[in-house]
């Protein structure tokens, strides 16, 4: 396929912009998920509206679009720079989707999909940190932040190409930025626990 390699960045962004959480919630309830809970379109907020099944479906679909972006780029370019770009732009599309006025999710599930393809073992290690932290504290946001923080280090230690490490660091910073309100609530002790209300 004779296309400019940077076009995979555009494709990644468009794939990432598909708002699965919004679509599932609108289809199931007729409501706009952005007007509920945290206002994000990701799995955690969707699960509060649709239950665990809806949240799980959103997570799988959001991860899938990140995986698809890098699989397509890698299949046609075989260049880690452009594959990494497709992964980064898919995450940006998820956070700032052109189809929803640039109001999207918080980057976690789509990032998971990207790096399950590019660096599966470091990704699974970071996912383990996320699961352990979320299970122990019942704060999904804290698990997401800790998983994002440890992932660039795990990726660097694995010896993956430099473009992957650069993109992983950028995405980790993006995840922290997208969770800035959660960080404020965690520090204030008012963050919602998964399956419950605010901390007393």
C-alpha cells in the first residue's frame, strides 16, 4: 500500500475517536454518558451506568481500537516510529475524539490495547500493578495511575525500540493529566471507590 507513513497517525486518531462507551450507553439507555458520573466515556464510568457487563464491553472495545491501530501500522510500515505514532494518536483520539467534540475517556483501556501488541510482557506487568492496587484500595483511578507510572520503566527494561519508550512516557503523562481531578479527590479523601460511594 503506497501511502505516506505519517498517515497511520491519522488513522490511529480516527480509530481512537470511535466512542464505544458513548455508543453503548446511548444505545442501552438513550443517555449521554458524558452527562453522568465523571463525564468520561471509558469503562469505569460506563460500568456505573450499565453495570459490569457494559463496562467490560467498553474496555474490550476501547482496547481493541488501540490494538487495531498499531497492528495495521506495523503490518504496512514495519517501522517502530510509525507504529508508535499510530498507538499514540489512537490514545489521543480516545481522550479527545473528533466525533464527540473532543470529550472522551482517560486513556487507560486504549493504552492497554496499544501496548498489549507492542510490548505484551511489560504491559501485563503494569496491568498486574493496576489490578493489585485497585483490588487492595478499590480505587480504580489509583490503580490506573500506578500502572501508568511503572509501565515506562518496565518497557525500558525490556529493551523495546526507543520510539515505544518515548510514546509510553508521553501516554503515562497523559493518563496522569486526564486523572488530575481524581488525584485531587484522592488527596482530599473524596474519591469514589469501585462498587461504593465516596470515602467517609
